[in-house]
């Protein structure tokens, strides 16, 4: 019995020893394999930093509106007797646009004007008789009151007739006509739109942190969707004196000459306020910047000497400070120097000290046109 137990114990020891020995041998061989394996080198695209001139801008959006624009309407109700304009017609200030029926008022005016000479003559006669002492002061006052009352009636009728004649208050272009001959118009009916399209303006807002960068007379460029390749030039004409306490923005107004009559009120517009040019600035592609919890970083490519004496390229992570961004580039004010080479793509697989192999690639090039879906 003791021999059988001893044999089984030796067999178990032999089996466990074999397993442990095999695992130790495997680990040793794997360590030798990885120790002899070459250091991986990751393919990346790179670019060299070259100082360039930077034109900072303040981007904003707004809607174009006319310097002068109204909906032409009537002050008093009446029937349309004459229309003196067509849709889209250019009109001058003071030009008659629409005449409403004023036959009753004109008849009353003729009646009052017919009585005026007699009342005026009676007043003159009363003044002469008063100087002679033939009439009292009260009779002279009654004659003067009658004359003034009649003159007031004439002025009132003339004003009423004038209100029934609608004139253009300024030079401009008429819109589509909404009134017709013989139509009865209630007071305040919109007859047509009148706008001065020789010049427009645009209102937009900017953050209060940029108020020191703008001034009255400063130039700006405006782009509208109807003419995406034609920038319109304008200039700032007014800055709101109060900053909105809720949003922290300030409203700005700019004027825009209507070059070639292309602009129309109500157009959505994108604009850039031009700021002074800054020379010798460091610009990097935005896709080269990595965002981390401790800041924004880029990988700078440096050449180092390997243990075997070979020169290799190594990516070193560096924290940078970005001041402004525009389109595909960012302006870096701290952390990079001119002449350094940075990684622009492929950095997702890198860590500090990784070896890199610069390659050519057009994957990040901006296409000339967006692909059709």
C-alpha cells in the first residue's frame, strides 16, 4: 500500500513539474523574441512650420435691411381713383403714387373758397367802420372769428384731400402692387413696398470681449448665398453704446453700397470684420492638434540616435496655446517654433517617444467640391 501511494505521489510531482517547466521555457522564449523584435515605426504625415502673415477676422451673421423701406399705405379709407405706378417702377420723392376718391371733399372746398371773398370783404369793412366808431368791438370780433373759421375749414379740407393723395416719401423702387382701380381700401391697407435699394445696412452682434477690436469706419466683407464668389464691401457705421447684460454681446451696424443692384433686403449674410495684419505668425492645421484633459498638444518630430547608431525620427508630445482659429488653421502663440516639424495625421496611434515614418498622403486634402449624395 505504501509503495502504491509513493508511486502516485512521484507521478503527480512529475506531471506538475513538467507543466511548470514548460511555462517557464515558454516565457523565456517569448522574452527573447520580443527583445530581438525591431521597434515599431508608425506611418504619419508631417509638415514644417513656416511663419506667415495672419489676417485676424471677427466672423458674424446677420440679415440685410434697407436704409429706407416702408409699406406704402393709405391714411384714410376710400375708393382708388388713379394709380400712377407699376410694380417694380423707380419713383422719385414726392411723386404721386395713388389717388383716392375725394369728390365730396373737393366740392366742400370749392364751396368754402366761394364764401371766402365775401367773408374777407366783410372783415375789411368792419375794421373800417370800427375805426370810425360805427360798430362795436364785439361786431368786429365776430367778423374776425367768421373769417378765421372759414379759413380753417379750407385748410382742413385741403389737408383731407392731400391725405387722399399718396406720394412717395423718398426715392426708391416700388414692389408688387396690391391695389386696383375702383377698389375700396380701408385705412392702413398695404398698397406696395417701397425701398431705397441704392444702399443697405446690416446689423450683427459680436462678443463683448472683441469690442476693443472694432471701430466706426472699419471695413468688412459680406457674402450672401446668392453670390457666393462675390464679396461685398461695407464699413461699420454705428456701435450700440450698451452691451446686452443677459447675453454679453454688443450690436453693431454697418452700411453696404449695393454694387450693381444685386443685393435685396432680407438676405441672410455672413460677414468678416477685417482686423490689422499680424506678421510672422505660426499657423498649424487644426487636425494636427490633440485635445486632452491637461490642454492642447501636438506631436513634434525630432531626429535621435538609436542604440545601434541609426538615426530615427521620434514624435515628442508638446503642449501648445492656441489664440485663434479660422477655417482649417489655428494660430499658435506658445509651444512651437518656426522650422519645427509636426505630425498632421496618424497621431492617434502615437505616444510620447514613438518612432514615426513620414509618408505622403492626400487623405486630408480639401476636395474642390463636395461629393453628391
